[in-house]
C-alpha cells in the first residue's frame, strides 16, 4: 500500500504547507486530496514534489505491507 507519511514529515521539516503547494507552486487541490488519502499520483507530480521540496522520492512516498496479506 502506498503511504505519503514521509511527505508530511518532509514538508514539516522544510516549512512548506499544503496551502503553499497549492497557491505558490500550483499543485492541484485534488492531488493534495489524493496524497492525504494515500491514493496514487503521477510520476510527474512526484518529480515536481521532489523538486519543490529539494528531496529524493523516498522522502515523499513509501510502501507499507497490505494488511490483507
């Protein structure tokens, strides 16, 4: 299962809010909603987030074992 826990930690460390992502960087609010609900995003969005946050993909996204296994 996809997890964006690392994203929220990275954003906090960098002092960047979801408001900043939407209003300064033009990230779509629907994308923020997808991130909040651990839904998939495009590689383009992942690349943009990494660029904005000056980080690596593993500081944005992680994978957790599915409880159904």
